C-alpha cells in the first residue's frame, strides 16, 4: 500500500468531496439529457407542467444562448425587439426636484453602466426569459449599485410556503475563481455548489420573468419556442448551399464509344487523378471557361445539367421562416426579405408588432425601471439624503393643491422612444397645439421630441434669450446719434 495515499486523502478531503459531488451532478445531467433526447421528461424532482427547472432548464438556456450567438435570425429577433423597445435609451423625470437629482446621480453612475445595461436586460429577457438584478447599497451615503446575475447561476427560488408568488431566497451556484499572476491562469478558490451554494435575500434581488405564470419560479425564453424552426431553416440553407456546390462537381460527361484500350486508359486516368486529389499532391483542374474541347468519333463530351429546382425550394424555405415569424412576432420583411414590405407598412408599422412593442415598453416601465427607481429613493431616504415626506403640487378640480406624500411614492414620468416615426413638422405642430390647449406641459412635449435633460435645455434657452436681449440693447445704443451737449456762452 502506498504510504502517501492516506495522507493525501486526509489533506485533500474537502477537495475530493467537492469533486465527487460535481461528478455526481454531471452524471445525473448526462443521464437526464440522454432521456430527454429520447423524448422523455424527468419528473422525479417535483415536475410541474408550466415551467422548466433543474438540469433541463440549464440545457435549454445553453441551447438558446448558442443560437443567439451563432444563428443570424435568432440574433436579429432579439436585436429588433431591443431596438424598438429601448431605442437610444429611456428618459425620466420625477416631480420632486430633489428626488430627480438622486435618480439622475444613480443613472449617471459609471459603475452602473445604464446605457449598456438597458440593452442587456432586453436581450436577457428575450433569450433567457428572465433576468436577476442584485442591489448593493451604501447605508451611509445611500448610493445604490446594480449588477446582473446570469440566469443559469440561479438554480432555485425559495418561496413562501403559503404564497408561491412571494420569493424569500434566491439560490445561486457558481465557481469562485481568482487570477494567479505567477501561474498566469485563473485558480479555483471555492465551489459555491450544493451545500456551499449562496442564498441571497429576496429584498436584494429584482427578478423579472416572462412566458410563465406568476407563481412559477422561473421564466421561459420567448426565443425557445422558435428554436426548432431556427435550426431547421439553418439546416435547409446549408443543404441548399451543398446542392449548389455539388453542381460544379461534374461539369462534363465523357462518353467513350469504343471498348478496349481506350476504356482502360480513361479509367486509369480517373483513378490517377483521384489518387492525386486525395493525397493532396495535385488537384484535378476543371475545364477553363471558354476553352476548346477536342473529340473524335470514339469520345463524346456533353454538359451535365444539375437542376436543383431552386424555384420550387424557395417556398419551402419561406414556409419555415413564416413559422419563425409567427413564433417571434417579427414580420418577415424585418428578417431580411424586403420584397414583402412597402413604404406604407414600414411607416405605419404592422398593428400586431406595434402592440407587442407597446406591451414590452410598458413591461420595462412598470416591472423594471419604476421598481428600480423606488428602491433607489428608499435607499436615499434611509441614509438621510432625502426626507421621508415630500411636498408636491397636483391638479385637482381645476385647482392646484399642495400635498405631502411619502417620498418613494412621488410620480416619476418614464418615457420610451416613439414606435411610429412622424414627420418632425407634423409632430411639432401637434405638440404646440396640445401645449396651448393645456393638454401637455412644455417639458412633456420636449421629452417627446427627444430632449433628455429638460432643465439643461431650459437653462440654455434662457441664456440664449438673455444674450439676444443684451445684443439688442447694444445695437439700440449704437443706433442713437452722438450726443453733443450745447456749448454755453463764453464769459467775457
């Protein structure tokens, strides 16, 4: 017996335990995937019909993520939903000036990366069907920082036993790594897996999910419903490319009429050519374009016509693409087929798509940005950066009244880019009339025209007006004739 074996087992006891647990999980995952490939679903661990959990969920996330990275149509679907929902980014305005300054400071915090995070949240919602935002707050200053946790790292949601819609803890499993500058590689510090998993309090997480009931633990990827047809369309295109490439494999057919030595010579020539091609020594050279072929009575050359029936096959491909359109809600002219669109449909936009994007914008307003802003305000109140009560002015019965409300309940106007582009003159004229009729404020009209920082814009307008008045006064002064006071009588 090796005397070092007991010592190694004692020293590496913890590492061996973690490795054994990882091997066990991998074995279970392989078995689960093998069963699923045969059309079975694992119901051994609390299977419920409305959601995918466990290893099956991890497998789905991996497949959809892979399609998002590699499949052009999958990426285009996610990009279109992101561009129409977010555009160049949202705008917001709180009715309380102090609250608005706190929100602007949070939004402009470089560590939060909100310009990029907006697009990431849209992609995560489409690809993973959910996202998890974790909040880190400074109790002294009230500063709030946010980070996204990858969906595949959250392996369970512990809910209230009497209320499945109320989460208590989020279970996160991940591998902690640290950069070793000497070895120039990442070394595993700790496995946060199994009994070592992290449990994050629900009040530190904002979990937004789609494609599943409210009482489900996880969301379902909208892109997953089209994954089969995305792969089918990709394979169909690859098959078409192979057929088109095969057309050049046999450009000419050589028919030898006389039997005997001529046949053997031709066969040997073909074999020698194939041998050179497979050995890499020499590739067969096809006939040159516009070349001349010399034949005699014993040899006849004819062109091989490889008709791949491209006209008939195009409708087959379109049928697959239409299933992708139906599953994603994106019309086919947005997926690269411009001939089925026209100016009228592009300008006015199809009603189903417009309703989908309107719902998506409202989802991000009510379920994402508004809850985030409320948390930021509460953190500022708890740190003393904002008072617990705020005084706001509201309209009631045609009169302005002053109310005192909870600071975290002040009204916040969140604006998204318009879905249907209008002519700037028509839009401006319409907004001017609405402002004159007191249907909208000048600030709201400005935000609809794309003015993000209203206070800064007003300050610039006032500064320009003051500069114009100053120049006007100077011009008026310079336009007066010079004043020459009359000379008095000289004393004699």
